[in-house]
């Protein structure tokens, strides 16, 4: 944290404009070295950038942002220059030659913002999701988390927990072993209300289905049009579709957005008992594993033979020898296009119900697990009669809240999180 870091913070060159950001105690000196002076704070100023040999690198806009009221909580200098590769390389070469400056690692700017208290851990996770968002629904959910909606909620829960803990401490402080004063009448009601608020968040759709896409697996025996349907749904000839049994040997996945909803479609090997060779057997085994991970299975096989909760799909309805189904949810032909629009619409509406509502923050697996720990601790606190055991459970709930916001962390977890960011962020 004592080093000053720099990196290209805009898109990959060539581009019309490039932004190179410098953060740390030597940020001001980088401006002096390249521009001859530090410009007025928070004003974009035109300046000639001069390298160590006195040669002009470029004419650029430079901005001086003194800390701690900055994105990283440190002094920041920004260079807005022309976005050619040679121009950027010349500036980075000059910055790298200055005392105390080095190139930034992936996510290091954001990690400094976290370390300096500019953002908490939940906001950081939202920012990581925002950078990887590919659909409007993903963007709005990530914005809700990155903007601090969830953090403010957890902070409020923590304050309510501290208030309850204070009333409990008063009982412990003024009671004795033989005569422990009763808890206030509102104590249990407050714990119950707090647990109900947490339960409402735990019941929300999870962030994983939003981040990874609603996983739809197409399954059934060979030669029922699985790969052809897969290609139609993803809008590309991604899978080889032939009349030859066993053509699909592995699970083929393709992410796609339908109606603004992220999906992950999977085509699988044909399921049957007599695999022709070891490779096909492995493909069938992987297909069965994909069924277990699916949010939804489109079953093209014999009626009633699919996994529980699957959709019965009558495929190849334009063929005289098509497999007949009495209670098919959809009847389709991937060749003629019959029934495909209705299937897509049904998929979109079903997936939308499994997704967070637009603009609603969604919990990651880590956040969901920690909230679950807090909820279980509160449930124990409600039924305990020993004030010391109640206090311990309240402490466990508070620890879970602190971990959620990053007040208690491990370096391994932080390394994994900040490794999701690009260099320059």
C-alpha cells in the first residue's frame, strides 16, 4: 500500500482516448515529472507530457485528485491522452521509471478502495458483477449491490443487534447468579422481527442464476432432435446435428440472452443403456451430471421417463415416425420452426420468475451462507433461557454481519475476489 501504482484504466488500444490512472503517495510527483507542475485540484487541464529525455509524449488532459476523497482513498492523478498503442506505451514507460511507481496488479485500485474504507466487501462484489454484466437485468442487479443497498440493510440489522445486545448486557451487569433480572418484553419480539427480515432476503432468487444464466439442459435418447433444438435456441450451428446416433459425445454449453434474460443452454449426449464405446459412455455420464445441475430440463425422450420437474417436449412433430406424447408441454419442429416461438416465450417467463426482480440486489452463495448463519444464531437466541448463551448467539450473528461487509476477512478470500477485476480497476 506504500507503493504508487499506475495502469491503463480505459479500454484496450487503439482508441480515441486512453485514461491512465496513478494512485498513491507519489501521484502528485508523477504530474510534476511529466507536466512540470500539479494543476488545480479536480480540474481538467491541458498539458504537454514530457518524458525523462525531454521528448514530448503527447498533449493531454490531466486531472489531480488529492485524497482521501477519491475512488481509492489515496492521491490520484489521471492522464487523458490519445489512445494509440505507442502513446500509451511511452507514458507507461516514463511512469515506470519514476521513483516509487510500479504497474498495478489486477483489481489493485479497487482493493485499495476497500482497504481505505471507500467501499465495503458487499459493494466490491457488486462492482465485480457490474464489470462482467452482459444483460440489462445483470447490470441493474449489480448496480443495486454496488450502490450499497444491501450494505445499508446489513448495517441496519447490525445496529438493531447491537441494541438488543446492550439490553442483554444490562441484565447481565445488574443481575447476580441467584437473581437474574428478566429480559425486556420487547427483546424476543425484536429478535423475531430481525430474523423475519433476514428470511425475506434468504428467500430471494440467488445471484448465481443471474450471473451464470438460467441453466436449461436438453436431454433424451439419441436421434430425437436435441442438437437441432439446441442450435435453434442459441441461434447458431453450435452443435453437430446428424441422423447418426452418438454424434454428441460431450455436454456442449452456450450462453445466450433471450428477452433480456441470461440463459445457459446445454446439449447432451443421447441417453441409452448400450454405449457404443468408452467415449460415448463418458458422454452419457456427463449428460446425467448435467441433469442434476440443471434449473430446467427439456425432455425429448419417452413420456414419463425424464427427471422430476422436467418439461415434456414432443419434438420432430413434422415426421411420421415422431415420438408421440399425450401431455407434452410443447410440440415443436426445429426444422419447420413450429412451436419454437411459444417454447422461447415460456422459457423467458419461467426464467424471469427465477431471477431477481429488475434493480433488486441478489445474494451470492457466500452472502447467502453468512446470512443463513446469522439467522440460525438468532433462532437459537430466541429459544435460549441462559443470558450467557443468548449473548453468545448474538455475538455469532454479529460476526456473520461483519464478515458480510468485510470487517473480518481472510487474505485468500480477498485475493480470489479482487482477482476477478481487470488491471486498471
